[in-house]
């Protein structure tokens, strides 16, 4: 009896630490494998493109977005409990990290006098700052998870969440304008950074790269149309049209 209880306890502990063990036992390979491969490839391609784009929001070299798009998904495969979640970077967090990065390592002028910055390029300094902020945020999240402070979300009103989401969307839109217009706009952090960024953009609007604007508009229109086609004819299409990958390949 003692050995049986210990075996059950060990099994429950393993299932709680590695949920992949539990759902792999009940996985129907013949029925689900093909569909999961298609959805996995589609989601993975979008995650890679989002990682590259969101890295720009964090004021980091875009290829670091490949790491943030790949490793979280691999870890969540073993530790995750939901089959409907694609884990990876998201724009609000990238903007928050970008504000810290541009404050400590600005586009123009010297960076903060930090010992670890000696002998590093500007990109390497920014990666160091972003990595440190991410590590500290992970420790805080782990501590909050252990202390069970998730109940605080219950006290956030719908108005607060909607306002935060709308404000984040506006910040993301403004941060992408310089890429759409092909303008050189330095990263700005601190209060009223959104207003100052718009002021710089409007002052340089006559230097807009027309080719960049035309390409951006064409890509947005085509992506919107194809997404509508995918949604309307999803029952007839064997595989959704990977329009994001097609557009990025053509633009490159």
C-alpha cells in the first residue's frame, strides 16, 4: 500500500510539472496529427513574423525576435496546460521594454554610465538591458504566481482594461509610423513621448519615402483581403493562405 501511494503521488507530481505526459497519452494521432501540423505551421510562421516586428518595438535588432518566438513555444509545449495558446512576445510588453531600453541606451548621445556597457556596441548594450529587464520581470511573475496574487485581476474594471488596450493600440500605431513612412525617428521615452514622437514625424513628413508608403498600403490591403477570404472559405480551403509569409517574402 505504501509503495502504491508513493507511485500515485509521483505520477501526480510528474503530471503537474509536465502536463505533456497526460495529454500525450490521450492524443489521437490518426485523427488530429495532420490538422495540428497545418495549424502549427501557420501559427509558427505568424509567430516568427510577429517576433521580428515586435523586436523593433523593443528597440532591439529584429533577429532577436526569432529567439523570443521559438523558445517560449518549445517550453510551453512541455509545461503548458492549454492547447489554444500560442506563447510569445506581445506588443504592449515590447513597448514597455523598449521604453527602458531607449532611456538607458538612447539613439543619440551617450548611454548611461554602467560598468557592464564597457566595450559593447549600442546593439549589444540594448540587448543586455532588455535581457536584464526580462529576467527581473520573470522573477516577479514567478513570485506572484507562488504567492497566488492573481486574484487582483478580479478588481480591474472593464473600463480600465478597455482604456489600457486602446492606449496600447495607439502607442503601437504611432511606433510603426516611422517604418511605414520611411523616416528616421529617434526612440523617445518618458512622459508625453507619444506627443513628441508625433511632433518629430510631422516635422519630417516632407521627407517621407513614397515607395515605403505604397508598399505598406499594398501589403495591408492584400493581407486584409486574403484574411477575409480565409475566414469566409475556411470550410473549402484545405490550408489557410499564408499571406503574411508571402508578403514578407515579396517585400524582402
